[in-house]
C-alpha cells in the first residue's frame, strides 16, 4: 500500500481509506464481469439524527466502490420480534452479502440479541460472537471494522509491532479488547487500561504504540506520550464550540510522537473503508463456499 498516506508525522486516514476503496472498487468490478453485484443491507430503526447521517455516509461509500446498498428503515415502534424477523429474512436472502444494524436501537430492543441474530457469514460489522471467537483463535475473516482499520494504519506506516510495548486505553469490545487481541497476534506486549487503572500516566509513558478509544476528550495529555511513539486516537468528540477532537491532546502529542492520527481524518474514514472490505470478503467467501469450496485468498490488507 502506498506510503503517501504517511506524511508530516501523520497517518492520513482519508488518503489511506481512499487507497483501500480503490482496491475494493477493482474487486467489485471483477464480480460485475461475472454477473454478480455485491449488496450490503443497512438496517436502521427509529429517527436518531446521528444514525441517519451515519447511514447516509455508508450508503454513499457503498456507491463509490460499486457495492449496492439496501436501506431497511423501520419505525421507532418496531418490536424486537419484528426486527429479528427482518434480520432472519436478510440472512436467508442470497442476494445480500453483508448486513449492518445501525446502533443505537430503541430502548425496548436488546441490541445484543439483534446483533447476535445476524448470520456470522454476513456480519459486516464483525461483532457476532462467532466472529469474535474466531478472532481470539486467529482465524477470523470478518473482524470489527475500527480495530481492523487501526491495524491497517499500523501496517501502512510500517510500525514495528514484534516485541513492541503497546498500550490500549479503553476496554470496549468494539475497539479496546478487540484491537488488543490483534496486537497480541502481531507479537506486541499489550497492556489494556481503563477507568480503574492505577497511574494511567505511567502506563502511557512507556508505550511504543498507544491506542486510545475512550470517548473522553483530551483524556491523554501530549506530555504523557513517549518520544518517538506511534499514537492512534480512535476518539471523536465534539467540543462546546462545535469542533471535533480526539481523546489525545493533539498538538502537544504530535510534537513528541513519531506518528499520530488526526481527528477528524484519521481512524473514522478507515472504519467505513473496513465495512466495505468486510462486505467484499463476506460476499467473496460465501459465494465461493456455496460453489463448493473457498478458493481464497482473503485479500489481506
């Protein structure tokens, strides 16, 4: 992958995601030549304004790479049973390659039950327990999008992980615990920090690779960053004046880090790119399995 996405001490998520979308577009064209159109179903329940924006952006991203999107928009009053029936229908629909359930869901619906009802083979978000279990044992095809994007950024920047001291701040399944497993897979020595961690600064200060995903603006002062470290800021927060910022104080951290991701324009675009990547992988593998055996490769980034 081109190193042009790495410049001025920044890992440019916008540029790197564009390069990945180019690869996906090339693959979808090869599908089209065989008469196959990849399809991602995006399910939204209710009228949450942020969800509308996120879904619109994902649909636009699909169109950009030649993946057909199918928007399934349901009213706030939809029951959990009815939503599960919709998911079951998409699981059984052979024309659907990936399924994404946009969160949050209305309060009367248990999100985990819905997410776990998505077929593991069509789990574009990579959140199904079967896929998380495969990740743990090192066999995952569909991995959670944000951690997969983080690892793609580290690879693109040639960040050495073998034996590196990696510190992950945040322990969510969506990012923290999952990216920690991926770092262990690359032979890093990993510490996971959270709200109960004693002396967070001491842990951060020894990190060769620092990944922060807490949703707390400015939680990590730049002065804590080890000189020459790589900093991946997953957080995206809106300040009282309407600006976006990360979980790391950017300018002071940038002065000390060898590489850092900006907010916005860092991990966010990579998350969307990995959603498209997962859809491509799901469609390719499922169709080849249905045809009598997977013939690979998995298209590793």
